[in-house]
C-alpha cells in the first residue's frame, strides 16, 4: 500500500482563523497532499494552547502575547467550511469525540458533509482525552467519563444504522430513537471510512470491532511492528482480514535545511508536549511503565532536514505505517507553506 499524507490545518491556537484555514487547505490541495485534518475540543483555554500545540508552535503562542483569545473552531463546522473551499482533497476529522455528541444529529451532519463534498469525508472517532491532559469537556458538558467507552460504541453503532438503513430505530442504554429517516445518506456506503484513535486496551478493542483504520500517535518506527501485530491479532480474532485494514499515525513534523537547526527550533514546542502529554506516551515501548515522555516524543516525531525526515518516514512505511497525518510546527503561515513545499518537492516523491 502506497503511503498517503494528510495535513493538520490551523483550526486551533494563536494562528487559527478562517483565512488561514482556507489558505492552508488550498495550498495543501495544490501541493498534492491527500487529505486535510481538523481535531475536536469544545472547551479550549490558553493553558491548552501552550501545551497541546497541534497547529502552529510555542513560538507562535508566545508571539501572540497575553491578551489573545484561545481560539478553537468547532470540528464538524470546520469540515463543512473546508468542503466549500476545496475540490478534491479528502477531509479528515482526527478525532471526533463521540461520548458528548448526540448521535442522530451528528449522523445527519456528517452525512451531509460527505454528500456536499461528494464523498471526501474520513471520520476519525475517539472517546476523549484523559483528564490528566487538562481536558475538561466531560466535566463542563456533564458527561460521565466512567461510561465513555460504552457510550462511544453505542453512538457509533447508532450512526452506522442511520447511514445505511431507511428508517432505523434503536433502544439502547444511551441512544434511544424511532424511525430516524435521514437523507441524504453518505456518498460513501455503507459509511465513510472510520478511523479510531488511541492505544489503550479498550481503544484497541474498539478499533478491531469497528475501524477501517487506526490513527495512532507517539509510536516510533521501532515500536510499530509490535503495535501492528497487536491490532492484527485482534482483527483476526473477529474474522477480519488485516490486509483490508490501514495503519496511520498523527505525527509532529518540522523541516529545516539541516537536522541540527530543525531540532534546535522545534525544541520549545516538543518541551510543551512533554508537559501536555505526560502519561500518554510509551504504550508500546519495551519498558512502557518507565518510558521517558520527552524521549518518546522525540523518537516519534519527524524533526530534521528533508533527507533525514524522508529516511525516518521510510522506516515507518517499512514497519507497516502507510498514512501520516502531518502536524507541522510553524511560526506563521508562510513558514507552514515553506514546509509544505519542501515536503511535496523533496519527500513526497521519494515515498511514492
């Protein structure tokens, strides 16, 4: 399977805004990337801006000063916007937090986006970030963390019924509805590709039950064979063919003329990740219980010259990872565009 490449666009943080989202989306499409990606939070604070940097960099946060509002544009709305400003590039959601999404309305929204974009939606699904990462969406919305896995499963099953049946009904523990006749159906039938994130045991079980692909994170090329073997084992237990399943990763990337310069300039942002993602790395490390967070982050990021990053990505592909959701680290939009150009011209041809 040939590798494919997605780009996280500036939908959150100091550089987020409609003009930057549009311009980044159109530049990525023009440069030949395969997909655009947004992520999903409801409550977003300046503290999260500083430690969960999926769009931009710590440098961009510092440059914004103390008075800027912590921006985070809502994920499903972002996909509708992106569908209107692009033509062919796929639209990914990595990942929609299902436990606090009402399934009937959400199914309607996503089916509409797939129809309006003529079948370009990739639906990533997750059960929500841990409270230890300063996520407070569950608490603010009054959704119990204790049943988030069961709720995610039931909502996903409800949405799949709505997308594929004429007038489905469901009387579950969390979702209850009768005669949910909803059109348009998704262009992609029976539903858009479903990717599931996470690496905890319950997440891997959900992946094996429902997913067309796994959107992993913080896994190095050396750890991927072990991780993929674990997913494949669960797929085979369910009678599913691992050859029909795709493995991807969302991954930080910073390109510069030399690897030394890239590592120096990316360091402030990776140090922010060490604070923001403590306890979420090292799941497939040899010594998972004592894995060094910062070292795991460096090992599972693409930081360097185009030649060195291409070599690192070859290792990922050889270990079984064939999709990359690239989370570029950039100080402003021209800096992002420079890296998109370098990737498309110096890395993409080598991997394809």
